[in-house]
C-alpha cells in the first residue's frame, strides 16, 4: 500500500454539525468548494501518540 492511495478507493463524507473527521496526514484528500450561505469553519491540528514510560507493547 502506498501513502495517499489506500485500497485505490474514494470515500465521500457529508458534513453535519458536530462531525469530526480524523485521518493520517499522508492520506490524499480535498474538499469541494463551499457554495452555501453560511460560513465554512475548518480546524486542522497535528496529534502524536507517545508510549508512556514503562509501558509494554502488546
């Protein structure tokens, strides 16, 4: 599998109030132009998981 091309498929997500979509940064993505009368709000952030000290894998 190559980054940005998972399973060679497209997924369409319809926005709705309160929806949060998380995906890996390497995933190829885009949004259609906003044609509504309201304001589009988009918030992007990075997150990283750090294994706690002393934690065992598995």
